């Protein structure tokens, strides 16, 4: 953007900015009766249940604009919410996006952010039906609310895991966290010597951090093979924190086998290079947005040969505790590691 | 709170804080199938349409914590969203609340904010079904999403005003803006001389700024007398901005009679004391959260003797423009004054 003419947002004013930003959105869903432009959006979800979730991303806490491109940030702000809708086994349909933009923000910067938002809406087929755009005296804040639909019998909650169920995760874990380590190191290098050539060991890891995807493909696949998880959630805080939610809400314990936790080769190698324990990165890293779910053991055969889903342990009785079996054969209690923000 | 022991939020951690804050909420609506505690909330609105809106309040832009009590702030953050739902002639049922709390925030401060949120939920009978609580590197940010329900035929939009319709407002205008002037002056006085006695000319005006109400009562009343507005919205930016939305979306003009715009005695007197034009305060002040609506002239008789609703003008053909008739008998074009934030 360096050669372009940049426009202060005050040149457009509130209504001009809203008109400009909303011009790029068209509605796709029959259930979106009225989108942007009135006091509220109107949705028709006759016969289905509505699923709704919200997430707030704040500059300096969830992202660092010195290395996060605005387009990716807009994309990610949407995806992390859609991930919550998929984790209920529902289909996302609409989003609302509120933003507090710093005074230094230009119209072009707002455009770029919205381009990422629009791209996520296109990829996942959701309508943007409302929002609020204001200024911020300090950092950029993005708050997204996502709305989805499901038949009552389709919904999958966290409180329905049964003793003996197998614990599964999609994809691989720890990649987003290790991607963040690369970006943080590059920022430090750049601050010390702006002429240094950037060294990105793994595009895969960086992409997992900057532009995560919601696992719609996994939800679709489970539907195709008619495997209904007994409980499900998405991994945002890290496996060791998130599995405790299922255990607490289902009133069960768990036994997770460290050796089976899926870690990509890139993540493994980078953790070693950074003198980190790969398994700790995978268990506590967070932001992977993979699905964590439990299945009835009778369904195990349906997953044979399916590389995108890994069975990592099983649900035990509550009095067995929440336990990690290490590669060395030791047993440790699993402790929540989530939320380093406060 | 000065004598109490204050608790850093880090003592509780994310999950502890969420548990503490959500403990005060119980769900009332049959349509709230699942509230806080899973990836997303689940709602059942069978046979009705869903109405959804969101608003974001940022410290230093929308509020100043040096004189806004946290309890009132929580209350107001909810009310401004409910006002949007009522302005669709729908009934609010659920809200989601996301907050970015500054690092200096204590658990007791978060409690106070939530007390205001809970009070608004109790007064208006809405369930809190989700949210996100995180930290902020800078100011406090509150983002609320409200969800309501209505039968399709109940909804009232902005784009259905007809030429000849009468323009109505509820309550009186400019009070919230003048309340803000009192608070801003008191802040300046206090900064100059902390020992000075505060001088509050009107509790009414200050309350309109700090603790506004959504006009549920007006919606209920219009239902009782079976008066269905032809178009409706709430007044958040100020009459002179907001009427333009109805004109633009309905493709009509308007003629507003300055002499009929309702201004409270307190607002009038304070404007004069502050050397401000009372009518300018009423037209451009904003944050009144009164209802602006149009009615068929045949319905005028239903409003006889109703002091809480005032007819202030009429809808004209688009080519007549958007016009204000002053007390002196002159005619001026109405210009948007909204959004001083950028």
C-alpha cells in the first residue's frame, strides 16, 4: 500500500464508511431476511434452532499489527467464531462485526480488514448482517458474533461424553503456537536490525497462526460417514485446558496418551530448534481451532485410514481423574493452561 | 468501594472470572435452550423471526470512567442494544456480552460492571447467553449483541414511511446531551479544584446520560391502543441525523416543525445557562434512545391526550427535501450531524 494515496476516515464520516464497507457484502441465505441498514437484522430460522457465539480480539492482546496483515486479521476474526458454530455441529449462516478503529486508521486500512472479513464470508458462505463501527482512543478491537442453525437432533454439546468413549482431535496441534514464535522472533530481529533478511522456517506454521481455518471439512466428513460424536468442542485455549471442559461438563475423567497427540513435522522440528518441548506446545499452545470430540468405541472402525482425525485417549470415570500418560509411561494430572491474557 | 479489599483478576484467571460473573445470571425464556457454557448458545424461535443487533462502547470515545459509574455503564451497554430491538417492534430475549478489561481492572470492578448488566437483564427480562471476556492493553471496551423475536407481521422497518404520514417522537430530546455537558463541566471543575462541591443542576439530565432506558413502555402502549407505526427507529445519533435514514430508505422527504420538538424544562433551562441553543441540543444531541416513528394520519386521534408521544412533523414527497421549519417561520434543509467520533 506504500505508493497509494491514503484517506483519513474522517473524510468519509460514519455513514460514508459504513456504506463503503457494506457495499462489498451480498446476502446468500434464505434465512437472512434483512441485513445491514435498519436498527437490527432479521433472520428466519423456522424449524431449526439458532446457535450464537461471540469473540472479541484486541490489539496487543490477541494480535500484533507489526506482523499481522489486516486482511488475515479480518479473516481470522471471522473464522474463530465460525469454529465455535461448527463445534456445535451447526452450520454458520450470519455474522455481525463490530470494530473500534484507532484514530490513525485510514480508509484503506479499514478496506483491507474488511477484505479479509469478506473473504472468510465467501469461503464459508456466511452473510454479514450487521455491526457497529466506531473509533478507538487506543488499539484496534474487533468483536464478531456468529449465528448458525441446526436441527435440534444435530446439535452436539460438551456435556454428553460417556465413560469408555474415545477422544479424538482433528489435524495436528501446536502449529499455531509455534507459528507465533517465528513471528515474535522475526519482530525482535527486525527491531534490532531492520536490514536483516527474514527467516521463516515454515510457511505452514506461520499460516496456522495468521490465517487459521474452521474445520468445516471435518464436520462435513463426519456427516458423510454418519459418525456422530458424543461430545464436541473446538480447541482454542489448548488441549490441556479444553479437555477439562468436556470432563467437567460431562462429569467424567480422561486418559490422554501423549504418544498419540498429533504434531506436524514442522512443529516438532521448530520446537526442538527453539528448545521447547513439542508435546507442551501441542497440549498448551492454543489457537489451533481443531475439533476435539468423543466417539462411541463402536464407531472406531469408521475412522480407519482417516489421517485427518486421531484418537488420542479415552473417557474414564470421574474418580479416575484427568490424566496424561507420558511417552516414558508416567501418569500426570492434566492442568488448565489457558488464558495467558490477564 | 474504597475500604474494600480489591482482587486482581489474575487471582481468579479466565475460567474463575467467567464462572463468578455468569453465576448471577439465570435464564428466563423458553427460547433459551442453552446459555453460557458451550461453544455457542442455542435458541429456539420456532414460528418467529429473529432480530439481532450489536453495539460497541469504547472508553474515551463513548464513556469517560472518571465520571461514569461502572454499574451504570453496564446497564447502558445493554439498554442501547435493547432499544434497537424495540425499534424493530420486536421483543428482546437474549444478549451476548464481550468485554476487554484493562489490566488495572479488579474483580470488584468487573463485578460492578456485571451488576449493571444483570440489572438491565432483570428490568427488561432478557437472558445473557454468552460472551467473551479478555484483557485490554488500553481502555475498557464492551460489545453487546442483542437478539429478539417477532412475528413477521409485527416487524416495523425504516423503509416503509408514506407521504402524508405524521412523524412522532417519544419522550423529550436533548436531555442526554445536556446531562453530558453537566458531567464534563464537573470533571473540569474537579480537575482544577478537587475540594469544590459538585453542582448538579438536574438529576434528570444526568440520569438520561448515565442510565438511559429503552422505550419498552411506548412499544407496549402502541400495542395496547393498536396503533401500528408505518416506520420506526430509535434515536441514537440525534433527530436531524436519524430522520434522514427513514427519508432515504423510504424514498420520501420530511417537514419537521421546530416549535413542536419536545424539550424538557430542565434541558431548556440548562441549554440557556450554557449559552447553547435548546433546539440544536434536541436535534443533534444524540443518545436519547427515544423512538422516532411515523403513523398514518388516520391514527392521529389515538394519540390525543398522550403526553409521552409528540407529533413533530410530516412525511413529504422526496422532491420536497428534508426540511426544518424554524420558530421564526424560516425553512432550512436538515443535515446529518451524527458521529463525532472520527
